[in-house]
C-alpha cells in the first residue's frame, strides 16, 4: 500500500531535479552520490523547499499540487526531520530537548516517552547538556525528539554522515530497532550502500536529479550498473551480492543457523532470532572463490552450484563473474584475477561452484556480524 507519493521538478541554478517515486510502510532508502538531489527531494517532502511543479501526498492527504495551487506549510504536515547534525538546543538538557518534541506533537497517536527513551538508550543521558554528548548520543537525542512529535512520517537526511566509523556502528543498532519495533514510515537518505542495505525495505537510486532505479533492495542494488554508479568502478572491496533469506533451523550443538532462500541454503554462526525470521546477507565478491569441479575435502561449508552468466572486466587486473545459481533464484558475484579466469578457462554457460568464505549479516539481526563459513 502506497503511503507517500512524490512527483516533482525543481531547478536551482544549473541543477535540475525531476523525480518521482512511491514509498510504502517500512523504510525507503534514497541513495545516490553527493549532489544527486537527495536532500533537495527530502526538503520538498518536508515543505522546506518549493518545487516548480509537482504533486506530493501522504496517506491520501495532498501536501503539494502545483496545478491546483495547493501547498501545505511544513508545520502542518507533521513530518519528523532528522538532519546530518543533531541541531539540539545547547542551553537545554537532553530531557528538555526531548520535551520540545512533545510540545510540537501532531495528531498521530504519540509514542510513549519512556518507550522512546528506552528504545534509544537515553535514560542515563537525560540530565546532560548537549556539549557533554558524543556525536552518536546527540544524534540519538535528535531522533528521539523527532519521534516524540508523533510524526506521520520520519525523514532522515544522512543522519550518520557527520559521525566517524565507530559512532556510526554505535548508532546503527538503534536505527534498526526503530525499523523493527515502530510502525512508522521512514525515508532515509544516504550515499552509503551499507547503511541502505542494513536499514531499507525499498530503495530509490537518484543520479543527477533523476530516479534511475527503484524497487526492493536486493533487486536494485544487485545490479552491476547500480553498484558501479554508487560505489565507483574502482571500489572492488564493497561490490557483491545481497540476499534476502530466512532462518530455517538452529543447530545448538554446533552453534549454527541454517538459512534458506533463493533456491539454496547457507550455514552461519548461531543467530539470536527465531525460526522463520528474515535475514539479509551481503556476500562480498572478494570472498567468493570459484571451482570448475565439484569441490571435495574442503573446510568451507557453503558451496553453491551454478553456471557463469556474465564475465566483465573489473579494473586493470580483475574479472567480475556473475554466477547464476542452479535453481535460478539469484546471481552471485565473484571477483577473480584475470590470470585466474584465464587459467580456469572461464566462459559464459560454464558450470561452476561458488565457495562462500565469509558472509556478512546485515539488516535483521540488530548488529552486523561477519560469519566465517569454514
């Protein structure tokens, strides 16, 4: 069911924005390189920008219709907005910053204050001043303030961009908890593919002011052209395959979890989630080895049979190999050296076995885990 509908055009100097997409419940990620028009789009949804033409509606209520001269001001849209910087009131304690959100509460049923404080682990911070907070703590307070305003929609404009890697890892589980525990539609802007993979249900890819792809996270971000667009062709450390799977069984004796989906099964270290729970995986192309014969006597547990679907040059000395699994449910990418591809005589249509050395668990576990498969 469509919750948010956006169609707009806007020119700002030499830059032209012309985007259209729909968002459902859950998290919609808008991803693209710097300057693609992501923030400009978010500002238009919030009412902070004035598109030249367009139509924006939320839950059936029209916020913008330039043909009918309709423009609902931002304070009447009841949309929460979290910026790159926390933008807390420096003279107020954390508690009073949170209470400001309560004073701006919209018509939606409020999320209880204690639930927000607990969800974001803010209780021990309530009497502190903003200058005594880390970047991650300040951003959690900003998110809490936005939630306590009882928004109909939460917009997050690269909320992790100003944080270092350590602080990003600190705050990511809290964002995942918002996704899992609140029935609040969220639009999350980022230029970081890992963030979108972990948090989003759907993704919209923006490039030079245009939507170039949209849909399910795995469907869109597994495309080679999209990964090259977002990551850059030189970033071979992050390219790979995204898989949406489910927990089939747990083996407590071996401390393993068996996952199923896309026509095959994988084993990873025991996950703290119930049977049937969804799990999103990332397989780095660098962590996939190719065998041209059925492997024997290996410690690697995760071996997937398939055939070579694509062979593309990657950088100066590598080959990007797309392996279509035997059941046809997924294409797994492997990155091998040109020399290895030549010695193995790799060609399209050739039967091969993909050996998965490492699996990154992302999106449904509350924290990122790396699973060695041997």
